[in-house]
C-alpha cells in the first residue's frame, strides 16, 4: 500500500492524500517523500491537471519529519567523516527545498487542506502551497517546533514564515520557541488564508483552484516588499537588536538552533528566496552537525517518545486498568496527585488525619479548575465531573476496591509504617502499594508491608500538575508485574516514566542535590553569592542553585540531611560533616531561614518587589579576595551532576541510559542542551571528562573523583550511547 495517493476529479483538480500505513500520524520520511515527489512530478507534467490539493486521511495533517529514523536528514552519517556527513546533510536538505520550490514555480496552484496538526516539515509543505485553508478548531496546532528538540526548520520555514507574516514578537516565538498557533491565530498572522468547518474543508480548497486562484507566491512576484520592514530599516534595526539581546539573555548561547534560526532569518530576508533557502540549508547542516543538537534530538524526541510509550514496561503482563486509587496524605503532593489522577478519569479516595485537611486537598483541584475556567480552558460541566471523582475523607474503609495506593505523607518512617498498615487492611491482595517518598529507600519501607512484592516507589515531582516525570523505584522484592501495573497507571495520567533501582535518594533526588549542594559548597568557599547564581543560570539550568534551594525549602533539605546522618550512625558509618552541613545548620537551626516558604532563606522575599540575596550571607560566609572564573563554576555544576549519575549507573541504580538523560532533564531541569547527564559525558568524551574531573578533584575535593566505571570506559574508549543507538548502554 502506498503512503501517498492521488485522484483527479472532473474539474481537473488533483487531490493528493497522505496516509502512512501503520502510523498514527503522517510523517516525512524517505518513503513518503519519495512517493510524494513522484506524484507531484507526474501531476505537474499532466496538462489535464489544473491544480493540486494536499490533504490527510488521518486526524492530523503531517506531524513533521520522522526523527526516529536517523537517515531522514543524515543523522546516521554524522559520526563518520565530518566533511562527507555535512555534504550528505546539505544535499539531502536541498533536495527537499527544490521539491517544495518546484511546487511554487510550476505554474499550477497548490492548496493545503489542513484538517489537523501541521507541524515542522508538515507545515513547511503547507507554506510551499499558494493557498492554505484550515479547519477552525482551537485544538489544532500549526507550528515550527524544531527548536524545542535542538533543530531549525529545514524546509523553508525560516524564510517563508517571515515573508508571509513579517518579523513580530509572536513570529519570533513561533520560530525560536516553537510556540504553536491555532488556525485563527495563524490566519491573523497571515500564515494561512482561510478557516472553515470540517465538512467544507475540501470544497474550500478545491474552490481556490476552480476559481482561478494565483499560482505564484508573493515573494516571486515583481515588487515584493518584506512585511514590516527589512533589518536595515529603522524599525527593523530596533527589532533585531532587541531579538538578539533577548536570545542571549535567555539562552546564554547554549542552544545552537535558536542562534541559527535568528541568523538564517536575518540573512535570508535580505536576498531572493532561492539564495535564502541555501542560507537556511547551510545553517541547518551546521546545527545537525553540532553535538548539542544531536543530544537534544536523541533525548528530547527519540528517547522521550520511547519512554512515554512504555519502552521500559515488562512485556509479559496484561494491561492493568487502574479505575480507583487511594492517596494517603492530602498535602501539596497528595493534592496534586489527586488532581492529575482524577483528570485521567480515575476515582480518587483522598485520605488525611482530619476532614478539614482532606477537604483542603480537594480544594487544590478546585482552584486549578477555577483558574482554567476563567481562561476558558475548561467548562463547568468538565470541572464538576473531575471534582466528583475525588472523595476527601478520614475513613480508610473507603479504600476497598482500590487498584493502587499512593502514600504521600511526611518523610517519617513511623508515620509511613502506620498508614501502610491501615491501607493494606482494606485493599485486595493484588493491589499495588506505591510510596511517593523522595529519599527514603523503598526496600526499607517495604518491610512495613505484608506484600513487599506489590510495594513500589512512585516519585512524583512538584507541582505535580505541571511536572511531566514520574520516577518509579524498584525495591529488592518488587515484582515485574507490579512494575508493569505501575507503568500502566503512569501512562494513563500522561506522565513520562523512568525506572530505577533502590538507593538512598534513588536517582533524581540524589543527583539533584549535587547541584544545589555545590552552590552551598561554593558559598562556604567564599565565592560571591551573585557569581554563584549567575554561573548556575549560565549553564542552562532553569534556576540558580541558591534560589532553587530556597524553592525546595531549606528546612526540608535539613530534615533529609539529619535523617541521613541518623541512618549512617545506626549503620555504624561515619557521616561526613562538611562546611555545607554547617551552613545549612546555621541557616535553619540558628537563623530560622527555611527558604521561600517563610520568605527568608538565601534570599529575602519582600511582600512587594523582587527577591534579593540576603545581605548577611557575606557575614555568614566571608567572601574570598580572589574569585574564580565563571567558566570554572559552570564546569563544576555540570560535572558534579554527571559524576553522580555515572555512580548511579555503576551501582545499578540506573540500568538504561535513557532513564538517566530523560530523568535529568524532566526531573530537575538538567540543562537540555546537554541531552542529559550521560549524554553530556559522551559529548565531552569519556577520556577527556575523566581527566578534567581529576583536576577538579585535586582543587575541590574527593566528590569530583571519577568512579571506576568511568575510568574503565575511558581506558577502553567507550561511550554510554552507542553510535546510532539511542537506547542502550555501550
């Protein structure tokens, strides 16, 4: 069966239909593009054909290039000879450019009938048409999302979009941030020509051809003027200066795609379209060749997609349909879990020690829904339907019939043991019991359970309704069936799961703390707080380390630290008391500074105005006369996270490199341009990474000493990611 077919009606209008076999969405790949090219060449050469309509037989139009196929743009050749790889990528890109250009210049009108999402290369096909009509549905996304995964539009998007819509703030967001438009917004911007209803879509597209619509693009017409003014005009100069400054401020030049997009637009709009497309192709090639972009494509698209679809789920178990869950603890985490669970259509029993606390937990969902209602993102009917699924209570007997329990009480073993016993007295033998602990080992907590094989860690991230990751932790006795059941639930609530083995802090909490901890360690060294914070942000982390410590809560971090100290002592181990320990003790115990929660931590949080660094920090930690270079601090922040991840891999806490990279980016915001912690090591080169880590260890301490795994890999010249294989360790 062909992926692309066509029919010619009695009016001489050819309707070309995209319908990729065995795919839920249409994508651009070698087969589909090859078939499309053959059809277009045939139709262009057929005198009986007056014009061509492009449509989709699926719910979406075309979702863009198939990035899971490394061959599409030459990704497969990047690891080979660099010159040959660049030539292959550029030539492949130009072939697509020439195909789309032939549509524009053949003398026959092309019309895109956009029935659903038109993204990336899918929308670039539309841009190459002379007329674009879309269904008037706000759920449809029209956009160029390439920048989100480290690429640039590579089939004319950087050139045709500004020629149609000019360069505005919205258009820069459309290209640089990948922010999609609704059909109405695309119409208003000038990117499409008409909106209609579903029933009239094809008729409207054909009408343009039958009525003698133009078969020439605006930029091919004599006297074409760039909308809004070119970069060298007064208005253009103001816009481009602001855009360049904003890009640098927000990205710190960590992202090659955004810089390339801005450059391609700036240079391309000043020359004829054919020269502009060659400029775009060169920038596209440079971006694809950049290891940062390769990392982002692999992690943020290929591996993210694989994990979201359940790549780590054990295969030998039937689908587990979770219809009812019990949540123990209606605090911030429990309330958030209740909302996302009910949103997925699952009944929720939300339990706390008193009814007021339970009711407050349900109110959390009410507030979210009221906000959505005010922005017209939901309806009163949908709001009530969701809220009716949440039952706040103190009665454990209501847990009967629950398929899953999620414990979300305080990080206290005694309390967790108590609620575990109460819940297990009510639930079936087959039910799954999950703990949302962020640090306490699951195997130890499972000792309080009568069925440790059904006991598992389900670590959500705050705020639950916005954070896309769930870390699933396997205890020593957790069964594969329990893992499969848990993953089915996580997928049902539309979160991305990673799977790790048991350890103190598991993976995400353990590595995340190295980032904030390094910030406090720098403070203890006498490094200026502002320098620490700026260096943290310049790595590409979403928040500076001291600010992030405040946001998480200093008293919570201190509780975890003191509990760890007690555990070490109980096991007969010596707990290392560092300057960082002393600072946290001073901040929490002596100064009563708990972070953002009580408006005083490393920062002051005035009732009105922006937060600012606590002035007394300079007295708490005497500033050194000599301050390090910012690049040295950036390296420390990134290396300490990568080193701890490698230890997790060595200790079998991590067993799949995808979990490491995706967990890092989604869990605590590891700089996305790195592709994640293990991708970062591969990008530097394991041998070079180990050598540099040894230098850091000599200057700053044993925590930078590479583990044995890294030294062995360096000696063998191995990588964590095999060439051309994004899912397996070397």
